[in-house]
């Protein structure tokens, strides 16, 4: 498709020679500053093939900027569900296992010939690069309260810029995400807390006791002592006597008796 200065080509980028011939025939100036966009594209290719495309672009386009948007973090619950979703669509995310995080993706481009690479997840992108005024405008478009899911998804997608030549000066992702901080002072002060709104939580502090927090009623935590017991497995009963009693003595601490 050709329209004025616009050229739309259908090319299998896995075939380097065919890709170069098609681009040259369309009038591409290989030495001109070039922007390459890849929005969840290369990950659908076998990793060896997508690595080859990244290396080929670095070699053939000396003045270029590569912008890529893809997935990361395949091994947590969200990541596994994400992979299963694309697998059901017959669209396997090939690059995820070999390049699972931001550091690996950045090193991938540097190893393939790109001179500079910056990579951030979409939480950092949204909070660090989108102006506060624009975020305020977006958040008033319609009611939204699913921030946990939003942040979780954004932590599994990233945007990357890799550059060569003169375009290395285009630090698109750096200024707001990596600001230079001067010295400052932090001040701390106590504020009233509604303990009634804090749920009870506990954690086992070695074998000596439990640490409790929260769980207060409107009138405060009941100060009566409550005895707890813990049975050890048979292998430890000889040493411990089988049962260790634990006594609640303060609102936040249990100790053995």
C-alpha cells in the first residue's frame, strides 16, 4: 500500500534478505534516523528468531531508536494465568522464559548491538512519565476502584527504548523515572489511629512466642489472659515435653510459661 510518503509492506521479518530487499525497494534510507515500534510482536516469534531481528536492526540501522512493549514476570500467579490465556489463543509468549524481567530484557538489547537501553514497567511509566495533570484528567473520566488489579497488570508489562548513534541522546524514559535527588530531611510524627479498623494479624516468632497486632474492639483489646497451646511433632516431644503452653500477657506479645 502506497500513499504519498506512506509505505505499508507485508514482509516476514524472519527472512533478513527479503526484508532488506523490500525496504530498499520502498525507498528506505538506511542511514536516516529511524524509529522502530514493536507492540507485543516479537514475543510471538521463537526467541532465537526475535533475537535475530533485534540484532539485525542494530546492525543495519546505525541511527535508530527501538521502542518495545511486551510482558514480563511469568512465574508468579498473575504471570502463569497470563501465559495460559495467550496459550489458549495459540499465541505463545516465547520470550518470557528467557527474558523474564526488566534487567534481562535490557541486557538482551545491549548484547545484540544496541548502545543504550532503558526499560521500565508500566507502573513506573504511568507514575513517572505521565504528567500529574494528565493522570488527574484520566482518573476523572469515570469511576474506577480496581487499582490493585490495575497495578498488578502494569507490573507485568514493560516499555523499553534502545538506541544507537545520534538517537542515543533521546532519553525518552530517563528524566522522570530516574530523577536526581538532593539531600533532604525526613520528619516523623505520631498521629491518632483507629485501632478498631485494624484486623488481627499474627506471626510466629521462633519457638518463644507469637507477635500480635490489631484486633481491637471499640473499647480496646480485652486484657484478660488467654492460654494457647502448641503440640510438637513426635520427634520433638522428648525435648519439649510434647506440649508447650503460651500465655498472652500483653496486647502485643505471647510468651511461653
